[in-house]
C-alpha cells in the first residue's frame, strides 16, 4: 500500500483553480482500482490518498495529477507493508 501525501506549494486560491481537473484525476484513480481512500489535510495544506498497485505506475500517475503538472502541490510517496488491520480491511494488506 502507498500513502500519497501532497502538500500545496502555492496558495489555496491557486489550488482551487485546478480543483476540478484534479478531482477528475482522483476519480480516474479510483476507476483504475488504485485509490482506496482520499481527502484533504486539516488544516488545508494539501491532501492524502491511500493507494495500491505497482509503485512505478502509481508514481507515473502522480506525475500526471494537474496539481503536480501546474506546480500547485508536491507529492511524497510512502510505501507501507501493513501487517495488522481491522476486521474488514484485510484487502489493505495486499
């Protein structure tokens, strides 16, 4: 599993300009079966996506996010090898 942590490097107003294409990109990540959960950081300094799949494919997809393309946010991709999960979340362990 991967934690995709994005941090805004431009003001929220700039992020808002690219939010619609970014959300279309997020929805496509779900459609591909890669994204498991996502949301904004609190306070609003970026967001987090929980993802699964091949690291190279995930990293290539991240580079195509409109936020990354337009320099609105930077990503940190962290791989996590889960060993313990709550009942019903076994699929997260890969």
